[in-house]
């Protein structure tokens, strides 16, 4: 897992939301979290780079994909706690 990429602050609620609610499209994440499109896109990109989430095709609408927590992620809360500790140190 690529852990040297720091997560943006808004990636944390996005990660928690996916853990609690399961796979979602980008549009669903934008609406549910009430965040700007650019912020969600950036957070998704960083989470993908860290291999914390995966994307799978949306078979009902091939123009979009679903994002979900990667199977390799054992404990989302531990990852979030580590990230918050790093952010607090800066």
C-alpha cells in the first residue's frame, strides 16, 4: 500500500461514508457529503493512489463507476486515526 501520499482533509469523511454506506458513485458522494465536485474528485484520486478505495463499473450506467473500500483495508478507523495524527503534527 502506498502510504507516503497524505490524504486531503475531506478524504476522511468520504472514506468513513463509504465504510458505513457501501459502494457509491461520485455523484452520490458529492450529494451525500455536500462537498464541491472538485473536492470529491481530488479526494477520490488520493484515496485511489493510496489503494484505500477501488472503483468498479456501474453496470446500470456505464458512464459512471462505483467506489468502495478496498478489500485489503482491514481497519478504516485505524487508517483515519493515523492520518489525523499526521495532520495534527503539521
